[in-house]
C-alpha cells in the first residue's frame, strides 16, 4: 500500500509526527438524511490508514455501513496556525483483526486509562474501524507565510 506522506520536507515530517502523536482525531460521518455528525476518537495512524475502535452498537457503525465516506481532522494547534484534514473510506474490520494496531493502541493510550487494563477498554470499544485515507490537506503558519501540504495534489473525484 502506497504511503501518502513522503519526503523530508518540513511540512511532510511535521505532518507525519503530528499524526503519530496526536491523541484525538475527529471523525465526521453522515446519516441517512445527509446530516453530518463529528465525534472525537482515539486513533492510530499507519500511513495511509487511520485505525479507530468504537462500541459496536453506535450510530457511527450504522452510518459507516450506510455510507463509508468520512472526513477526519485533528484539533488545530497554535490557535488555528496548524491544521490537518483528511478524507477517505471507512471499513468495519472483524474484531480479531489488527493485532499490531491493538498493540500500538495499548502503548499509546494505556497511560490515559489510570491503571485500568487495556483489555477492558477493548471490551467496550469492540468494533475496529479503519479509514483508508485518500486525501490529506494540511497547513501551518511560518514566518515566510503559509506552508501547505496536500496529497494527492489533485482533488479526488
């Protein structure tokens, strides 16, 4: 699978670092009436995919089944001076898949559980969901002006 973030330009390396370390990504789905709904979730980035775990009975799961197109974004930094948005296609994954991603989740988020075992968290957030990211648009303010990073450079239709 081809990676989206390539090269060693500052915009690319900063973006890769943000996606690896950010604690929360917002996931936007739409319901049957085309009403958007965005929620913050924990995630793991494995370029070009975002892995999320959600309770299996949530509306998010139903919305992804009906329409797998999603948008994602990170919280902005520096009062909006650093922005990351993504779009892609979500897939529900069998609960026993993604063992490497589960291990990465455990490393990333175990400190946030206050000593509770990660297995209890996975029992509640039992439905893995992956988003194949098809487009990333990010920008950050620099002394020289805005620094944009867009992949692919042409809009996905």
